C-alpha cells in the first residue's frame, strides 16, 4: 500500500476522522451516546461539518445535534494540548450556548452543549485517567451546579487499558484509535 494512503487511513489523521464522523451516523451516535447516560439518543444530525481555517489540511469541526436539541462538539487531538487549547474548548462551549439564545429570550431554553476531546497525548497532569468528565461543581461542598449547560469530556487514549475490563462498543472504537488500526 502507498505510504501516503496508509498514513491517511488512520484514525489519528484529522481528515480521516472528520470523514468517518460525517459519513457514518452510527459512529457519530455511538460517540455522542457515550456523553449521555440518562437517556437513549434516538437520532443525531450534523449541524456543521465544515472546515475551519484556510488550509485544506487544517482541523475540521464536527457539530452534531440530537433528537432533543442538545449539541455535540467532537474533536480529535493528535498533538499535545496546553492550557490555551483547553481554554479554547471552554470558549467553544460558551459560544455554542450563546448562539442558541437571542437577546431578550429565555436563557433557560438553551440546550446542553457537550464537547468530547479524544486525545492521543496525556494532557491532564493531575488526572492520569482514561475518561474525565467536567462540569460545574462546588468543590468545597461537592454540589453540582443545577443548570449545567456545558460539559467537556476528555478521553486520554494513553490510559485505554483502564477500560479493558469494560468492553463497550465505544471503548472498542477508542482501542482502535489508540492502536492506530487501519482499515
């Protein structure tokens, strides 16, 4: 097989990852369902699958909306992350929330925004864990903010072995990502 083609058909390639999520609703739904534990997602539609940036090879953004209107931002990070990039994810969520409500409207009508970052690198110094789910919580009293509208989940593929005993379809997909299995 041609080396360029071999490198393209890897889950860690941004263009391949983008194509996989745009073209395969089952995989999109599987990934989004991992972020929702209290209900089954009936359907998931692409909201925005366009490229951002000027260059064809730059990262692409996958936004999906489920059957009740919740929004999902799915990203793959094949390089190390730093504080600036982590803040960018928070700002994406905030902007997606802001876009949902026009000035003067009821802010409680905004749907939840969930971001999933699949990372090939260890990025959370204080959390050597496979899956970390973040939302607003009072640290002192361990009380979850009652109207969490933005959530960020980070999958650190470096720690996939922590999920080996929990063989779900999602974890199997992450195992393929981690081990760079080609199609």
